[in-house]
């Protein structure tokens, strides 16, 4: 029928509007290509540095119903693609569900596994990198009650109060706002939120420096867009502002963006993050006991 024809047409897109990872870029291909032409030299240097690092330190911290919703704009994940990465994605998610029975499958995992498969082209490597991210770096993010994610949203709120107090004051008017606007950033580790090259650079930093990088990215986005956020006059205004701030030239220029995440938020150590996690988790437990 018509749907099948559209699908077949989609599988024969002009390769000029598809990036190296298989994502279609019909709307921003020219600006993306211009950025990539300049970024190629940086990418070569980063690749060389990672190769050297991994030779010196070979140990890197280490309801599938979402299959068809995973990267619908990526030609490699279409069921008729040859080869299709959907099978590899299914295998990794199924294996992880058996490996970590306390978690099983949680929405958001499909995007993380999908990115890892795109990059490694290897199911086993993707599985163990996923285990390093979900079980070691971000424990309790994906367990049923998601206490780790909820805690980190509270931690971000505390950091914003300290580093962008005007924004912190505005956000305090809307209880639960951080869960609404930032949960998609953290639960998917910025996949499908930031441009792919930027996500890959963020993940480099995440594997090397730990989960504090998630806060550095969020703080940089918030600090940079502080004037727009402060113009918000309603919850909907805030939501739309956070939705828009991850797009555009600021996040597309991945090399410049990564430099900014280590400069603009100022000092932020894992010790500080972990102290805030203890404080916020304790406050959440007290609130829960008070409600019961």
C-alpha cells in the first residue's frame, strides 16, 4: 500500500543527505557538512588520543516493544535495511535483561544500546559498554522506582541554585519541573536530545570522568540560555525553552560545546556531586516517610 511505498522510498534516500551514522539530515545538511569539514581534523586528533589511552589503560569502566520506535530517521535501523541493526539491538537488549534481572528492560535503554551498536558495530562490545554505563556509572537510574535518576534531578536543582540562582528561583515556582524538562536528557544520556557528534563527545567524557559530566552538560545549556529561561511566564514557556535549547549552532559545534562544559559551570567535582546525592536522597526519603 501507500505506507509500504513510502517505506521503500525512504530506504533509497539520496546518500548526500545521510550522515556517516545513517541519520537523515534533510533540514540541516549544509550546516552539518560545513561543521564536519572543520571538525575532521579535531576528530582525527581525538581518535589518536583515545587509541593511545586505551593502549595504556585497556580497562574502560565498564519491553523491547520499543524496537520500531528506535531511531526512525536512521536508515540502518529500518527492518528492510541490509543489514538491519534492529536484530543486533534486540539481541543486546534481551541479553542485558537476562544479565541484570533486577532492571530488565527500561524505556530509554533502546537509544543507548542503539548508539553503542552504531559506533562499535559489535553486539558483545555494545553489551559490556552498556553494562558499564547502566550498572556501574549510573546505578539505580533504570531500576523500577528510578531512585538514582530522581536523586540526580534534585542534585541538578541544587547546582542550578548555586550557579544560576535566578533560574533556580524561577524553577522553584514549579514543583516537579526538573523531572519534566530534564528527565529525557539524563535517562537517554542526551541521545536523541543533542546532535550525534556532540553526544559521542559527551560520552567520551562520561566514560573518562564519570557521571558528573551529565551535570556539566545540563548546567552549560542552562547557563547559556539563562536570558531565555528568565523570560518564561508559565510552565509551558519553561518547557518549550528547555526543548529548544538543545538545538541549533550552540550544540551542533561539538568541539566548542565540549570546551564550554568544562569552563562555563566552573568547579564541579565528583566529591561535590556525591555529597549532594547523599543530601538529596536523604531529603527524598524523609519526604516519602512523611507522606506515608
